[in-house]
C-alpha cells in the first residue's frame, strides 16, 4: 500500500510539472494592494517576464507565467495573487475574447525607462508621481533643466513633469510667498541656471525646455503631467516670442498685446484661452477652473467619472482608465481641472465632471508620441497646501486616483496584438 501511495504521489508531481502554471494578480476590489501590484508587474518586465494586462477583467488584472521569485515578491509586498493552471487561464482568455464583452488583452513586453522632470532643490511640496513610484518600487531618474537642455530625453521612454510653471512666473507664488526663504532661493537658483545655460530670462529657459520635451514626444516619447505643468506647458508654447511675465517675475513689463499674440496652434491640448496678467492673482490662465468651481463643489461631492472605452477597439484609453471603480474622488491643485470649452476637439477626455463642464483627465497624440494630463496635485490629499506633509501611501494602498498615474507608467510597455479577421 505504501508503494502504491508513493507511486501515486510521484505521478501526481510529474503531472503538475507538465501542466503550465500562471500567476494572476487580480485588480478588482479584492486586491489588497493595488499600487504595489503595478510594481510587481514592472519588476516582472525587468526580469524579462512578459505580462498580459487583461483590460476590464477584474479591474484590469495582470497575468504572467509562474515564477517562484514573483510569487515570493507578491507575498512580501502584500499583493493578492492566484496561481492558476493553463486550463483556467484558457477559460479566462476565452471569456475575454468573446466579442460581446468589453475586455481584451494587451501584452507588456519591456520595462519602460522612466524620467521625472523635477527640481533638485527641496521645495515645500511633494509630487504624487514620485511618491507612488517610490511606494510601488518602480525605478526612475530625476532630470531638470540642465539635463533636458543637454539632450538626455531620448534615453527615456516615459517622462513625468513635476508641478512646474513653464511660463517663468514661479507658479504665481510671488504675491503670497515672496518673503519666504524657499521662494527666494528657488528664484535665485532658476535665474542662476538660466544665465549658466545662456538665457537672459527664466521664461526663455523654460521655453527651451518645453520645446525639448515637445520634440521628445514628437519622436515617440510618452509624457505625463499633473497640476500646474499641463496648462503652463501649453501656455509657454503658445507664448513663444511673447513676454507674458510682468515686472515682479522678470524685471520688465509684459508685452501690451501678449494675449493677441498667442499662437494656439502650437499647443498640445488647449486653445482660445486667456492668460491672467495680474501678478497678484494666483492663476496663470482661465484653462484652470479652481476659482470658478469653488461655489459648486466641495470635498464631499467633488468627483469625476472615467469614461468606459472599448477595450477591443479603443485599447489605449481603455488601458489608461483601468480601475476598480469608475467614480474617482476629486482633488485640488494649482491647476485642479480643465475648462472643457478651451480643450481642442482632437483631445480625448478620459475623465470629467460633466455637471460643471470640467475635464480632469485628458489624452492626445503629438507626432509619434502621446501625452496625458491629469488635473490636481495629490489624489489622496484634497487640498494640499504649501508646507503640508507628504501623503503616506501605506494608508492608501487601493487609491483609485493613484492607479491612474500608474496606468500611464505601464503604457509604453504595451503592445496590442493584431486582431484576427
């Protein structure tokens, strides 16, 4: 009897070995840590393990060939996972392939090389992207003006723009913070860097940086920006050759006809907007709706809705909107959301608050590359003030807003296989 049992165990072991196994990381409401799940997928790619991203299947789940190191990593990081056999996998993929369901599979092939455009100096605010990259343990390089001007961007696949003011007006912080040491130090550093690189004004340096980033996208790069970076990026492009900075920012008056000289054809996302010329007003244009929405929404009812795109035919927006919920908590920033009437017709709106005509999450193409803009500063800090402590993501491992950022980080790794006709 013992010999028979031993033979049965041996044969069972061989049978298990001959049967392919897979690790599935579910991304629905049953996932214990959504944010670190992206880090697991990224590390699998780093180890040359292909990852299938199952769009709209259980919140956008990941599937990969079984690997003991990946399983150990899931356990270590508190990421929910399931080990399944090939027959289970085939059943899932058969379900996804059904033309009647809004699901599909995108292959992630190579870990994208990531750069974050961010100042080296310490400023009294943090950045949501660097926070979540660090939490998810996804590596990135920090680059700033000198590196961008020197031409390093083609080395990277994906670039995030820190909460920068590319118009050279220092975020319009002058009115409230001009006597603060951090503000004075930042102005001095920016002016010193501009002169070092051969520019008379910070606005001229920032324009040169913006044009380098524009060319990076045109050449096939992926750009993501939040808060003040999206609208100030477009405004800088539109204002090329025009002085839109008043005396407190660059030492001389702005051009009297600055508004009329804006060229909206140069912008990625916006058109027909109006710049704010008052140096005391904490806004750079009417693209942002932070002030106009103040009487309409508050922290309790500030929400936006993700559009439901076809995974089989509109796989790019479907990938960028993968989440375990379609309703996302709103959050404020220097630029909170974008006035829909100033968004170009070619731009794809991924998420909006329709009731007050604002877009929160938008996407588009430029040349061979793409860009994505997300309004707001921190998805888990509704109104992040200067000097507030950074968000502890250990308290928000299932943040829907932070998932949108991480969707973008995996975007450059994706390849959609051609559909059989």
